[in-house]
C-alpha cells in the first residue's frame, strides 16, 4: 500500500473574487488502496479539496497528480476523471436521465466508454450496490439511500481506482448511511479501491486507515483514528465534535482513570477499565 495514487504538492486555490484562499499550501499523498477520511468544520475547504482531486478545479498554485498525471494537463484530463470518481451530497442533483440504467449510461458516454461495454458495466455496478432490481426504475422515485447507491453505481461504472465521497451520506438516515458505507468499505477491502470520504459524522471515520483534519483551508493534522481522536481539546478548539468513545474516555481520564491507548468503541473503553489497575 505504499505507492501514491494521488499526490498534492503545496496546493492552494482561490475562488474568483474571494479574498481568502479556500485551500492553502496543502500537501499529502493518498496511497493505493487506502481508506482516507477528511474532516473539518464548515467552510474549512474540504469540498474545494475534493474538486481539486479530479481536476474539477485546478490549483492556483502547486500541483495535483493523479496516477502520475498532473490535473492541469488538459490532454489527459479524461484519464484523471476516469481514475477518480466523485459522489456528492445531494443525490437529487446528480440524476439527468429518466431511468437508473440510462443515468449510469450517460456518465459512461461522457467519458467515451464504448456502447458495447455499457450493459455489462451497468449490471456490475448495480450489483455492487445491491440495486440490480431497480435498473429500470425512475431515479426520483427512490429513497435517499437508494439514490445515493445509484449515484455510487454511476461512479463505479466508470471503474475508477479512487472514489471520493463528499458528504455522500449527509442526507440519509442512519440506515441509509450504513448501507452506503458498507458498500464503499467492501469495495475498498475486496477490490482494493482507494476511498476518500469527507464527512461530518465522525463515527463513520473510525474504520479509516488515516484521517486528515482541515481548518481554514489548511491541513492541520493527520493520523490514525486512534491518534487523531485522542486530541479531544484540540478537536473541540477546531469546532469539531469527537466520537462517543473518545469523549467517554476523555471524561473518565478527567476523573483520574488512566488508559494506555485510545479505544474507539464504548466496549473497548469498558474493557480497558476492567483490565486497568
Ligand atoms: N463557488 C464558490 N465561490 C466562492 N467561494 C466559495 C465557493 N465555494 C466555496 N467557497 C468558499 O471557500 C471556502 C471553503 O469552502 P468549502 O466548500 O470547500 O468548505 P467545506 O469544508 O466543504 O464546508 P462544508 O463542511 O460546509 O461543506 C469557504 O470559505 C467558502 O465560502
Ligand atoms: Mg463541503
């Protein structure tokens, strides 16, 4: 898992007319097969960063490389878009066609997938997200969770090596969120697909390989869930909440309990209480 599939070198971005940079001097690598989460309060630059990852936005300064290709290289922009698929927050804004299968086909047409390959890819993508039976359904009649799974199928049909989810579960209820999350974790595990998820639901980041923390357009921290969520005061200063288990452990620590390492689940915290002296 050591090879980088995406590399950012000192990337900054300003929206036209804006005084402040939305992203400032950000550098990091995303490894092949990694499950990476990006957190940060509203306006910290997460969505801007996401759009820089597949050339929807180009850096004002610095460089973004996808599988060795600069996103600023116009000749290869379709290779970049094919490598990095994106799913955004609001499923309703992501459908253009009258049926689920037409919608997935439309996305493939856009990047020049030959029509002869489309049917197999549609079936495969719908199968991955457990939505095969909805192939001829109207997208706007689906539930929020089903819509997001179709949106993910649309991204998967392009066979991206990296899937970026920008608050793709934000509009869903807990069950819908779980459905979507299960699908991407499975794709990550079984097909070694690299996943980059942006979310405000910190509980959903606990199974990540690594978490990046954004603040004011800058990358202000990174590490494993255990190392990031142990910095409770720091996270709160950044306007972020902390997951249940780290809050619990933090409050127990204030009362004098000592833990050797942060546990990410309530059960884990309890276990270490039993075994500590
Ligand atoms: N299209 C735009 N034009 C001008 N400024 C923008 C635009 N989109 C975002 N911004 C500004 O850029 C900064 C970063 O916004 P961004 O959407 O990347 O944040 P975010 O971390 O995704 O926030 P949220 O958690 O609310 O989704 C903010 O100050 C925002 O106001
Ligand atoms: Mg955003």
